[in-house]
């Protein structure tokens, strides 16, 4: 029985090719936010967007899962149906933002400003709302708040029913 050996010279190009292929397919690599900031793309999963000015941006159905828009200005942004699962929105300005049907599962929203934000049908499963008092549009009905576990995270107090808002305060 003959043994086969492959020389180092023959294997080096194969290993380099495999290493390059694996490096380019790294799922942990964050996307480049320049196309999103220039308005050429809506998708930027894992992007570093800390303190970015995204005021009034149309990001409906965007994929921003795992993104880090910490302290970003998203005032009046349109994020209906957006994928924001696992995003770090700590300290972000989400005032008057359209977040209808947005996926905010596991998102961090501590100290985020959500005055008059529309969170109707948004998925807030395991979202972190700790850190301060928030005024949220009543589009998230109080029965839906109980269903998604907001009651376990914070105290919900109805205020001015005719104004259509309720206040969420940290325990």
C-alpha cells in the first residue's frame, strides 16, 4: 500500500484560499453604514450608528438587527416593519417615530426617548425598557403591554385617556 503525501508547496495555496473564503463570510462583521447614511440602502445589520443623525429617515422594513444606534437621532423616522432585534437603542431619540410592526425583540431601549412613538403591533419581547420614565403612544394597548411582559418590567399607569397615551415608569 502506497501512502500519499502532499507537499507543503501544493497545500499553501489551498489553505490561503480557504482562509480568505472563511474571512469574507464572517457573519459577525458589522456592515458599513455609509450607504445607509447616504440614503442608498435601508439595510445595515450590526452597523455602528452611535449618535448618527437619522431624523426623518425612511427606514420602513429596514434590517437593522443588532445595530448600535446608541444616542442616535431617529426623531420622526419611519421604521414600520423594521428589524431592530438585538439593537442597542440606549439614549436614542425615538420621539414621534413610526415603529408599527417593528421587531424590537431583545432590543435595549434604556433611556430612549419615545414620546408619541407609535409602537402598535411592535414585538417588544425581552426588550429592556429600564432606566427612566417613557411616554409612549397608546397604540400599544394596555392589554398588549401585559401580553408582551411590559408589566413585569415596569409599572404601567394610564394617564389622560383622551390624549391616547400611557406612561411607563421603571420600578
